[in-house]
C-alpha cells in the first residue's frame, strides 16, 4: 500500500509517545507510523497493544543515538516527518546518571537530525514537504518565583538539572539545523503531563500505587513546589495540530494554566483514591512522609500557552478534576500493567532511591 505520509515517532512505547502513536495511527489510516523505540525500562509495547496490528503501524526497536540505524530507517521508509519524543525523562535519574541523559537526549537528537538532513538533502525536492518536530519541556526555562510569572516562548533558557540541561542542549541543536541547513523544524515546550501509561517513578502514578498499597508517600521538602499539569491526551492533540499547522522554526508552549502545589495535588489524589477504594475520607492522609528535598529542585513551573491558543486555536479538553478521576480509575483498573512495569529492575532502583530518605 502506498502511504500519503511516512512518519517516524520516536519514544512511541513510552508514556506520551504511546498516546501520540495511538492518535496518529487511528486518525490517519493513510499515514504509515513508524514507532522507533529502544525499549528502555520506560518503554513498554503493552502500552500500544490496541494498535499494534493496524496495517499503518510499524515498530522498530532501535537506539536514536545510532546514526547509521537512523539513516537506514529514513531511507528504507521514505520518511517525510519526524516527531521526536524519545528521551530519558526522569529528573531524579538524571541526578544519579547524567551521562545516559547526555547520550540519549543530546547525542540521540543530533544523530536523528543528521540522519534526517542527509536523507532529505539527497532527494530532488530536499526539504519541501518535510518536518522535524522536537518535543521538549518547560523545565528548560528553569524556575519561577512562587508568587508569580509565567514561562513564555521568549523566556531565556536556564536549566538546573542534568535532565533539563540535556533537553535544553537538544533544543538548541534542533534550532541550529534550521538556521544552518534550512531544515523545517518546530519545537514545543510542554508542562507536566499526567494520565494512563505513565511510568510509576513520576509523582502521580507512583503515589496512586503507593496509596493503593498503603505505602508511604515520599514528599520532597515541604511539598511547596508548584507544577502545571496537563492531561496527556491534550498534549497529544496539541502535537497533532502543531505537526500539521505549526509554523516552521517556531516554538510553541503547551500547557493548560493548571498550577498545583505538590502537597495540595497529593491531597486531591489521596481523596480520589480513597473514594475509589471505598475508604473513609482522610483514610490515607497519614501516608504523607516528608523526605529530603530533590537537589536543585525547581520551585515553580507555569506555562503561558496563549500563543498556541491564539494562533492555532488549541484548548485543553479536560478539566483537571475529571482528568484526575479518569487517571486514578485507570491505574486502579490496570493493576496488571502496574505489576508488570514495577517488577524486577525498577523495584531495585526504587528501593535504592528511597533507602534512608
Ligand atoms: P518516557 O520516559 O515515558 O518515555 C521515553 C521513551 O523513549 C521510552 O519508550 C524509552 O524506551 C524511549 N527511549 C529512551 N531512550 C531511547 C533511545 N536512546 N532510543 C530510542 N528510544 C529511547 O517519557 P515521556 O514522559 O513520555 O516523555 C516523552 C518526551 O516528552 C520526552 O522528550 C520528554 O522530555 C518530553 N516531555 C515530557 C513531559 C512529562 O511530563 N512527562 C512533559 C514535557 C515534555
Ligand atoms: O515539567 C515537565 C517535566 O515534568 C518533564 O519534562 C519531565 O520529563 C517529567 O518527569 C516532569 O518532571 P518533574 O520533575 O516535575 O516530575 P515528577 O513527577 O518527577 O515530580 C513532580 C513534582 O513532585 C516535583 O516537584 C517533585 C515532586 N516529587 C516527585 C516524586 C517522584 C515528590 O515530592 N516526591 C516524589 O516521589
């Protein structure tokens, strides 16, 4: 079958990537979607069980930092679009193992850019009809004071963790490929995502699982840090819109103007899980355990996504309360998924991470 477009989505077996792959495979049967993922601890093909047999879906196990493999994929599949989500994504891991973050997030992005450049420049039409879309994070902007301000697309980069430093570096490489070689790129910086299929090292799935099992909830510092939360399917819908309609060489911030202090969010989670389990109100509040703060812990993130709203008309579809209810329900209903991803290596890492905190 001849496809209208051939699009590589990297990191498609991860949390956000699996939602993006699912959306594209279902919505665009005339696009071939090539999911390129190394299947690290965070990648799980079970996240895509419902689309794996679709005729327009292909999975390729590969490392984005393997330049030769990326170039071969570009050629073999006649790729005209790249949506790049593959990354090491957890801040706490980056503090323990920064090299892996530099390798995947910086060198991996560079290898993919160079493969796209070499392939697209070999074609008679060169960059016409091509797009390289890089998914980044609001963490590259650094931190905001607790009492005000928002990150805009003009905010100066000021990353503080090895994770955000590696993402910032990759963003610069992507923009440099536009400025130097004329590659049509677009970059988006999104706030914290939540929803189904998120690896339970991140706050929301970790805490839902711990509440369910009556385990302590390790709150860093005093729980006063603020994050801006977006339901993952709303991020995927923004990616779809920007991939098709976003202007080349532009940056768009993605967020739902939905800031929460960690401790307040944790109380909402406790109430939702207790309700779902039929526990009396306040039952699990005693699990809150204040632990040593994360080194370099950014105080507050808050995204101004008004450019995306005014230029492309994007709005999040879900209210936070509904998103949290759905998310809690999903994790409670999918204990098998949770057991699968928390067995083995991850459990050792978790025990190591929280020993003595
Ligand atoms: P994740 O950790 O859940 O998934 C990452 C995926 O990338 C996994 O499937 C993993 O196997 C794959 N991967 C890792 N290294 C690879 C490599 N070298 N080659 C090929 N595949 C590799 O991450 P996520 O939370 O879904 O984040 C996806 C992207 O979105 C990342 O680029 C992240 O920086 C960005 N982002 C995440 C959030 C968030 O809240 N989670 C917010 C904004 C931006
Ligand atoms: O802002 C976007 C970023 O959001 C993404 O780029 C990252 O990939 C993603 O992991 C996320 O980063 P955070 O560090 O904000 O997410 P995390 O879930 O790790 O933590 C959310 C907040 O909760 C943060 O202030 C740290 C705190 N926390 C986290 C964990 C895991 C705790 O208090 N206890 C915990 O056990």
